[in-house]
C-alpha cells in the first residue's frame, strides 16, 4: 500500500510540474515580432525624414512647435506655400472652411446680380459702396476670415473687352478692427504679371477664356490654395492662411459667360487642428504609429501644429512602459536606431487585455503529458494484474488470512484514484459544460 500511495503522489507531482512549465514566457516569438516592428518603423521614419528635409528649417520648426519665435530668424521675399497639400485640399475640403465657402459663393452671387442690375441703372458710386460694404461684412461675419477682396474687371463697367482690373477692394482683420483698403489705383500694375500673389485672379480668367467656368458661382468652381505663410517687411507672419477664390460672370449676347471679376477670402488656420491620424485632409496618415500594434489618437486643441497625437496600444498588445507615446516625444527617436520603447508587444495567447508579458492561460506540454499518461497506464495495468493475481490465488492461506475482499477493495480503490489524474492529461471540454 505504501508503494501504491507513493506512486500516486509522484504522478500528481508530475502533472503539477507540467502545468507550471507551460507558464514560462515564449521570448523567441516576441523577439522576432519585435525585430519586424523595428524594421517597419525604420523605413517609415526614413520616409518622413526625407519629407521634412524639403521644408525650410524655420518653417518646419514653426509647423512642429507653433512657436512664433521660430520665424524671427528667417528672411523672406514672398509667401511660402505648402504646395504638397494643394491637391488634398480640393478633394477633401476641411470642415473649418465650410462657413467661409458659403460666404464666398454668396458674395459671388450677390456681385453677379449687382452687375446685372447695373446694366439697367448705371450708378458706379452706388456699386462701389455696395462692394465696400460686402467685403467688410464678409470679414465681420466670420471670425476665422482674415481677409476678403473683390476684383472687378474693366468689362464689368465699360462693357468692353479690356483685359485689366479696374476695382480692387480689400478688407483685412487687424487686431480688433477691420481695415478697408481701396487698391484700385495700383490694380493694373499689381495684376499685370502672374505671380504667387496674383495667381488666384489669373487662374479664373484663364478658365473663363477656355469655357471651363459657367456664369453661376458654385462650390465646384472654387479655387483652393494650399496653406501658406505671408511675408511682410522681409519676415514671415506667424499665421497660416488658406485662400478661397471664385470668379463671377455676366452673359454675352450669345449666352457665353463673360468674366466680370473675382472674390477672394483668406482664412486663418491657427486654431484649426491637424489630424494626422485621419485618412483624408491635411497631413493625413503622416503619424508615426505602427498600425500593426498601435492606434493613433489625435490630441485636440493645439491648432495648426504637427505631432499633436499619441500612439496607444491596440487591444491584445501592451507597452513596456505602460504609457501612450506622444507624437512630440517620438520625434527625438533616432532614424538609424528607433527606440524599442516606442513599440507595443503582443499579449500572451488568450489575453484580451494585459499590462505585461504575464501569461493568462496555461499551455500544456505534449511530451510531458504523454509521459505522465504512459506511467499512469502502466500503474493501472499493474493494479489490475494484481487484482487478477489475488483472485487467482484466493485459496492461499496468507491471502485468506488477510481478507480477499479487503485486498480487492483496496486495489479497486487505488484504480479509481488513478482516473482523475489520467483525465487531467486530456483537454476535455466536458468540465466546462458541467
């Protein structure tokens, strides 16, 4: 009996040892995935570094920090435009520009009707007063509109085919006031050549000449610029702007559109957040989060500044430092050797959420289970053989003296004790259903 009890204790010990050995972390798989993520991060950082090298250093510093002092050390001769964002602006207009877009189309429609009425009542003074009130009212109606301008072509007044603007009115927000300027005297020289500052006027004139624009002002005819910095007195103004412009037209006797002028609005983007986590819009998808194991979450309320996002581990992953990675901190990571702390590692199998590499589910070891099961089978077989031998020699005096029924009961009880340990060697789902 002592031998039987000792064998049962040894077998239970083997089963416990098998379960505890399955809880050891599998570092090889984690190291392999870690190296793959490092390689992906390295390629992505090299692409972003190449894009940032194309920006002037002071502009890149202002774009990443929003600090106006970053532009004080730079001299300029003209405005600087983020030309790479021009196409994306037209395809995916930013929601912040929608009120200004409505104001632009309304102003163009108003001027078109005003000039149509002027053809019946020629009152130039009244028309100019209406235009001045219009540009001032547009700027005053939306705090995000920094400047509004109206250019009336010479044909709008004389009916001739003259190719030069005659009226140039501009209202600009400066501090808490709106400054109205009549630049009509210098309009002819200012718009003589097509430059970065006059391209918005000449573009609409060319479209009308080729018949690309109709006589009705629609949002599809609006020209969007890329975000840009103005240059005043040889220095950049620390304010990002966006220009919207559209032409307005009359009708010739043959019902063809007749170009009459352009309405332009400059929108301030300083309080417009950049969402690098989105799939459309300005700087869409330029975050540095590894989407295999992370998700990008924008940080609102920072204005037109890059790197205002954080990388958070997805469900089923954990971060070694247990904190989200801010986009600003990730900038300091070296391109040649990205820091391993910026990667999320997968949780152990069966873990929906985890904070570290601690396993959540025990994993069985097949070879150890087979060894324990084989030893169990041998012991059960020996037990059964002992029962048969005892029954065969039941007439023996020693067996009769010890009690045949008692010995058979002890051996049968030992056989029953083996069954629970044997069942633990299998992954039965029966216990989950009971």
